[in-house]
C-alpha cells in the first residue's frame, strides 16, 4: 500500500497549522499534544484545555498520514499550541521520555512497530542490535550483535532497551622457545603449575611457535 502524498509545500503545512488551531479554538483548547505512541496516547487523560493528536495508522492497516508528515507531528503540535497561546513547555513535557541511546550502543527492541508504523518481525525482536545513528526519538539500527544480519531500519528510541555488549574474548600470546615447558609457562602467566589442570578452551594452538594462553580448569 502506498503512503499518501507527503506534505512538502510550506504553504500547505502552514494551512494545516491554521486548521488545527481553529479546531482547537472551537473546542476551547489551548494545547495540542503529540505523544508519538498509540498506547501512551490512549492511556493519557487530557486536561480540560488539552487536545490529543492521533493518526489513522494506529487504528487500521493504513500508512496515513505518510511518514514525512508523521515525523513532523511534534512540530505541528508545538506550533499550534504556540498559536493558541498555550504553554509549549507543558506540551513538550507530556511526551514520553527518551532513553540515553547513542550510536554504537547495543540494544533490544521492546516496541512492536518500526518508526514508520510497520510491524517488526519476531526474528528481529529476538536479536540484539547495534545502533547506527540517533536523531531525537528516531534511531537507526544496523547490524545484529551476532553479526549475521544488517537491516538499517528506523525505530523509536523510546522502544529500545540498552543491553550489555558481549565482552570480546582476550588472550595472551607466548612465543615458544627451546627449553619451554607447559608447567613453566602456566606458572609464569597464571601463577599455577599446569600439571594439576586440564585445558578446556584456551590453550588454542601450538603452531608457528606461538602458544595462545587462556583459561585452565581443575581436573576432576
């Protein structure tokens, strides 16, 4: 389904501001609020002088009002409230809090929709993602943490939860020389003789005269 034509002309957008301002005045409102989320909007109890913005896509399988206008609804609400003489700070404070997410963070998606309103597939929600960029409440996720996927998709910052990045495995390299013994190498790096231990993962290789040292585990 194609999105409706975007509001691109300044004169058209200004006419929309005037129309919304007139509707609010006729209903005795001095604040127009855009919360940017269906559940938060439906659960919000507006004061007597407040009016809430909603969009068609929240209630039907539609793309209305188009992604370009959807992205400007916060600006629309602020300009209408200013024209009405209302407190624009109050309108701003009613918006959902935005997490301190930044580019490079590892995140989990907690919401059900992408920034544009499309449903997020279950396999995408099951993975952790690396944030590519952030602008306001819009974040673009790029690569999956496991490195198997790259989607470059926009989501709301408020629908992301920070997760701890998996620590990279570290090891030390020892160059084997004539006369070295496993006992002496273990004693040198770990302070423990290797004879009472068995290797599990991380004496990785003895090749090209390099021995990678890692974790030792007690023998049963």
